[in-house]
C-alpha cells in the first residue's frame, strides 16, 4: 500500500481561545493578513514585552525652532 502524502499535524503549544472583537477592527485586520490570529498573537506578545512605542508622526517630538529675534534686528 502507498503511504499518504499528507502527514498528520504535529501537536503544537497553541491553545484555541474565543474572543469578541469589534467587526470594524476585524475587517481592518483582515486587510492585513488572511490569518488574523497571527496579528493578534504578535500584538499580545509586544504588549507583554512592553513594546508599546509608536512610530507614527503623531508621537514624534519635533525639534524646537530657535527664537525669533525682536523686530528691528532681522538684518543685522
């Protein structure tokens, strides 16, 4: 008899859980990947590590501009 080409799945350390998410949030996650559980797993791992630093434009501190000289001293 020929052996099956499909091997049975190996047992993993993963546990299946049920969570409730906002439908719009799940829709946004689904645009990123076909496996939303992976995105959620990575987010939880980062949260547990304390890696909550955001790199978007709203959280960056901008350098301060030098003070403007008083009127009359512009072209000295």
